[in-house]
């Protein structure tokens, strides 16, 4: 049976550049290290290392063995940490980025989570900046509306919400009400930019299509709160999530356009860095939000 000690020894030999160097680092006889490497080669019936007096290189089989054995040792290390954590009380800090409208829906769930795990500290930050700045920010978990555009992040959908096109009565009284999506090109628009390289378009239904806004009179913003505020002040037409608008619609600060025929279903994702090496406290929060989000979404009529 292949032992983890043999994998660890092989990693030392590769990282330190030779059997002699590994033997010195581990305070082992050179003959013992050489014998262990020979046993690995005999076990798999392949040559792993090209040996000479002056050169040390891995064979093709050695490259494959090095990569996979490194992964095995990493997984074992993570497993040991996870198992050790089960014997301890959960503690530590979780940095959470969240667009501010979603706090209305998540606040109760986060309170319940903190009650269940009193030694876990939440550090909440409003994610009001464009998505290109996300990789520069330290976070454990991001609550994201829509699909993330950063390819090296992992997204797990926990629900969805609706968004629609709105304008203030004052704006519509001054500039008129668009009858068709294509009429928007003749209006002033408020566009929330999520990524610097993002194409400027809005989606519409019946039939499903996207409208290129490149020729429109646009004001670019990077915050949902700024989008909402400018729309209520009559600055232009905006695409806004329903959860943000209950009070504004009740007070007739904003009205929906197109008889709500083009409402968009927007996915809600939990976004994090690495699927395999997530700290257990972060995994607990991901699982908790995934299991209980539907309950809170129903309260806020997101679906």
C-alpha cells in the first residue's frame, strides 16, 4: 500500500532539487531517501527521476506523479484541518460583500446564523462598486445579483428575483412614456455598470431580445442605491430590482413601464474563491443561506 510518507518524501526531493538536498533537509541518510524513491518506481513499474551526477530531472511519468501526489497531500491536509475543526467550537471571521438591497432579505437569516454560531464574527461590506474591483477586495463570500463575470470565482445560485424598467412620474410627464423597448433609445437612461468591459444592453421579452444601448443618452453609475435615487429624482429610466422599490411604488415615486411585460428574472448567487478549500465556517454560512433563502424570499415576494 502506498504511504503518505512516500508521497511527502517525493515532494521534498522535487522541491529541493535532488535526493542529496532532500536528505540534508530531512536529516536522513541519502541512501534511505534513494531507496524510498526506488521503491516508488518499483511499485508503479516506471522511472520517475532521471539521475546523473550533475542533473536532476523528472521523467514524464515523474511529472504526472508529482502533480497528482501534490494534490493528494493538499486534500489530506484540508481533511485534517476540517476534522480538527469538528472537535472545536466554530469561530473566526467571515467577510461578506453584499449589494445593499439584498440586506433586506438576508438580514434575518444572518441574525439567525450568528445566534446558532455565536463565536463566528460577520464583517459586512456593501458591494456597491463595479465588478472589476472585486478581485482586489478581500472577501470570503459575495452575494451577487446576476452571473459573475470573473472567471476564477465559483458561483452557487440560491434563488432569483425580478427586476423591471421604471421611471418617475415627473420624468414621464416631461419626456413622454416609451411604448416599445426600442423607444428607449430616444430617452435618457440610467445604466448600472457591473464591469468595465461590459456591453451596454438591456434584455426584453415577447420576443426575447436584447437592445444595444450604445446610441442612447446614458448616465453610467456603479451603485444600485445611486440608480434608485437618480430614477426617483426624474433623471431617467432605470432597470431596478423589485425588492428595492416597494415603498417608492406605494408612494408613486416610480412607475413600471411596458405594463410589466418585460420583467427580468435575475439569479441570486453566492460567489466565493475556491470550491475545494473553503474554510468550514464559510461553508456553514453557504449551506445555511442555501437551505433557508427561499423562506425569506417568499416573505419579500422575490419569486
